[in-house]
C-alpha cells in the first residue's frame, strides 16, 4: 500500500509508522481506537483522486477524515485501510458578499468561514459546538447543526454545491451556484451521507447577514419535564427562537464551574432562549417568549444586557463542551443520536428514559438539532 501511495504522493504526505499514525486512531468517540495502516495527507485535488484510485485498485478501504471531532466514530480508521486526511485543504477560495456565498475547501474550519465573512457583515449559520475545530467537509458528511439551526437550518439548508471524488476516484459535483440544479437533487443525498458517497474537496456555502441585535434570556424551572414542555409551547406559539438550549441541574453546575456565566444553579433545569433581528423585533419576541415561559411554569426569567452577536448565555455551553472531559462518560449530548421529529414533544420524558437506561446524570440538550433533525 505504501509503495502504491508513494508513487502518487510526496514522501512527507504519507505516515505509516506507529508513532505517526497513533494521533489518528480515534475521533471524538475515544472509547474505540484503531490505528490505520497508512495516513495519506494529499495537498492537491489530483493527489486525492490518485490516492482513491490506488486504494480502489488494491481494494483497500479508505476513511476520510476532517478534524476528527465526530462523536460517532465515523472517522475511526480501518486497521487495514487508509485514513485520508483533508487537513491540507484549508483555503477559502472565494467569498462573494454580493451573492452571499463562499467557496471553501473541504478542510476549512467551520468558524473560519464566519471569521472571513465577518468584515462583510455576514456569517455561516450552522454552528456546531465544535465549530472552532471541525471542518466543513465533516459538517457536510454529518449534516451538522448547532444552537442556531432551529431558525437558520442545518448544513443541508446552507450549502449550495459540493465537489469531490467517489471512492473510485471519479470527479463529482452536486448542486449548483443557484438555488436549484437540473436533474436529481443529489446534494441532499450527499449531505449527511457520513462520507460514504464521496470525499468532499470543495463546498459552496450560503452566508447570512449578521443580525443587528441578539439577546438571550434564561428561564428557570423546578422540573425538567416543565422545561421540556416549555420548548414545545414556545414553538407552538409560532416563535422560532434564534437559539434554544436546555441544561439540567448537574449540567448547569458543570458548565457554571467552568465558565462562571451566572446560570441559576438552584433550578432543576434552565432554558436559554435567544432572539435576534432588529431591536424592535427582539423586544417583541423576548416579550412573547417570556409570556409563554411564565405560563409554562418558569420560576424566574433573567435577561442579558444588550450586546452584539456572541450571546454569553448561549455561547458559554458551546465553548465549554470540550472542557467537560472530567464529567465523561456521564455526559450525554442530546440531539446527536436522537431523531425526534417534533420539537420538544416527549422531550422531558426522553431525558428521564436516558437517565434510567444509560445512567447519564447530565443530559445536555442541543434542542435545535433535535427539533430540526429529519434523519
Ligand atoms: C465538543 C464537541 C461538540 C460538538 N457539537 C456538535 C454540534 O453542536 N452539532 C453537531 O452536529 N455535531 C457536533 N459535534 C460533532 C462533530 O464536531 C461534527 O459531526 C463535525 O461535523 C465533524 O467534523 P470533522 O471535520 O471533525 O469530521 P470528522 O470527525 O473528521 O469526520 C466525521 C465524518 O465525516 C467524514 N468526513 C470528514 N471529512 C470528510 C470529507 N472531506 N469528505 C467526506 N467525508 C468526510 C468522516 O469520514 C466521518 O465519517 C461535536 C463534537 C465535539 C467534540
């Protein structure tokens, strides 16, 4: 295998010694580890193609890898296979404020897109909590979402075009620069296909304008079920919060320990609800949300002072997820493995079910992922 890949890649782009391949032995699902036979780090599209063709000819399995932040073991190597790292494809090729699109390589970090778009008053909406590290190629493979996806959609709603190669090394393109493409809608098939249908090398993403204002409120509940039911009531009232996140008491304590955001540590559960838009829209929506939450039994509602984007209440859980290591394996990230299709319904019951079946003490809830998940 190494000989075959040596013919198509420079020596520095191939790793096969134990100490070099060990860093690739798992993704975020660290319970399972397996060193690959070889790690290939191509730098050009033709090298990606050549690696795939060589592996196909030798019938060697290939596992694409972005940043390895996946929590489902998707990037875990095959012991007799090649791990194909897209780490070198980290360039933003084009950013067009007029069409509000960006063309980026598959290994570009999610957050890097918003950072590049910020001077134009734009950002890339899907914001997995791993966005500081995870790549757009991984996001496409996993149809990743985040706190703001309830309002702004998942990866599948924010990508126009994907370019890449099939496992045989055939060049493929899905979608178009426009909102629709002729023929079958294979873009939706590729997004969320766990990297099984193509290796993504280039993605055209939509950018959205940064809202004038974003504000978050924290509602406290004395019962987890009430907080879960409140989510359903907010949605039923016709409100689509820009962000919605729920944490139970143990998780709130764990997060507060780490970030000191000022969460209510006495509550059985807290709901963080964000509204964005013009100042008038935000004021009106926060008012309506507060009414619904009070009706649903919120024991207290605390607001945040006005500020620009990057809401403290909602950003903190995101920032501190990596810091929750000491709480593993008792940390359960809801939404990533749950395909409930109705926002909020049965949610509180689910939490208790998990506690019973998994012994997890601290479910952390990415409500938008749950609310919009259709897979
Ligand atoms: C702290 C933390 C918080 C997280 N929060 C969220 C969250 O809020 N929402 C969410 O949806 N996920 C979340 N995740 C999971 C993970 O970050 C996402 O699934 C992310 O999209 C994975 O991207 P990656 O670049 O790390 O991909 P990897 O982990 O490297 O790979 C994931 C899968 O995609 C495939 N793949 C990767 N790159 C390519 C490519 N270029 N072409 C084809 N296939 C490819 C791999 O083969 C694998 O199957 C979180 C993970 C962590 C560790």
